[in-house]
């Protein structure tokens, strides 16, 4: 079982990342922060030392993202490039794939996007229709993806497709590295109300020809390889949400200490103080579940990590939304001004409830997998 007290190494890492985040602040330039974080070894802290990483795990990487988020400068591509893609390649990639990608992902010189969501599949990954078929020694990949982050800045996209089992005729998920400039691979930016440094894209793959070595892992491994990336994604989304919630809460607390309407600061009134205290408690509880999930994943307990990662993502998303809402309410009209930057978080906080899996699907998972209730979907 994971310890409830962080190690001295983790405390030192938190302090160092927090200092980096404070230097950049919420007006950060993504490229500058990404470069500096990479130079300091933070982007590849979870990747194997043999390939230029820090030799840690998702526990350390989630800590980095949380602290950057708490400083108001989260790097969303950390969820995708080192956490999902780096982990999958480190666990299942060939030696050549590891040598080509892991050092570059660790030092930030290359990034990789992740493509799983489809227009008609939604949360049902079994309905993915992007298919890969053999053509001699090559693969031909055809399909569509939506809401794929950072494709414009990524050197390649790790695309989830499906291959046909020659014995049964059924489709099973497989992972392919698709270079950004591959023929037949096109993208269209989605016009989002949410303003973020990383843009969202719809992808079209029209008979994209890939060499045999574009396949990551065993084509028969199926869901095992897929969830090797999805569990870290849920843990990192929790870190993203907790950091955002902490950032909003810190601003609200600072404001409540200073803002005086009658004779005392508004933070002296329980109507203000108690909801902020509750938001802090909720964020702390979510962090504990996130740490448990990261510990289980890093220890190789994929089944235990799956349950805990879903719970952590759910708890963090709910805590983040409540913290942001209470922060805006504490500041009143100031909470909606550009000066304080909280209004943009109203939209951003909802991301943690929706992606990469909705809270309702997590409740489905827990009710069915954990509680043993009949499946409803």
C-alpha cells in the first residue's frame, strides 16, 4: 500500500516544479515552459533512465503536472506525450522504437499526440471503426478521429486502430505511430469555446500507408496495451484537475484575506470560509486517490490501478469544478474579470468531468466492476 506521507525526494520535486511554475505564471508561453521543463528533466521523469528519462513513474509525472497547474501554467501535452505515448512505447515498443522516441520525448525535442476518440464511438472504445489492414509488408490505416489534442505541434500521433483477427474475423485494438506528414493523414482544427494553448483537431486517415514497424507492441495484445496508456491518462487528468483547483482556491483565499466590505475581511465570515475549506478538503482527498492510483500503476498492478485511476479522475474532476465555482463566487464580479483569470477556468474545469471519460461512465465502471451490479450498457 502506498505511504500517505510523501518522500523527501517528492517534496523536493514539488518545491522545484512549483518554483518553475511561479517564474512562468498564468501568462506563460507554452513553448518556453515546455523547453525549460524538459531541460530540467521534468517531462521525462517517468521514462526509463536507459533512454534519457528520470527512471521514475506516473507518481512523479503527475506531481509535476499538478504543481504546474497550481501555478496557473499546466502543460496539457504532458498527459499525452510522456504519460500515454511514452509509457506505451516504454512498455511495449521495440528496441528501435524506444531508441527513436523515448530520449526525444524525455528531452522535449519531439512530442507525440494520441488519437483514440471517434465521432460515432464516443466512450465505447469497442465501436472504434478506424481499421488497419495489411498490404504486403505494410499497413493501410483508414478512419476518423475527433478531439485530438496538439496534433499541430506533435511530430507523430499514436493512433488507436483495429485489425481483423484472421481466425475469428473480429476486430481488436492496435496502436500505430503515424508521422505528421504521412500521405493521406489530414487534420482540421475544431473551433472550441475553450481557449487553451493546445488546440483540438479532427483527423482523417485515408489509406495511410505505414511500414510494419509503425505498429507498437503485439497486434494480438489488444486491450492490455491500450489500457497501459489509458490508466496513466486518467491519473494525469486528475493531476491536471487538482492543480487547476488549487490554483483557483489559492486566489480565492488570498482575496478573502484582504477584501474588506464591513469591519473585517470577508474570509472571516463562515459563509465564505466554510465553502473554501470544503473545497480544500475535496482536493486533498482527490489527491490521495490519485497518489494511490499512481502507486498501483507504477507497481505493475494494472487491474488495481484501473479502478483507482477512474476513481481519482472522478474525484478530481468534481473537486476541481467545485473549487473553481467557489473561487469565482468568492471574488464576485472580480471573478469574471481578465485580471484574475478565473472566468476561463469555469470552462476548463469541465474538461476534467468530460474527458478522457465522462463521470457517468466512471460510475458505470464502479457500479459494475467494483460493486458487481448488473451491467447497464
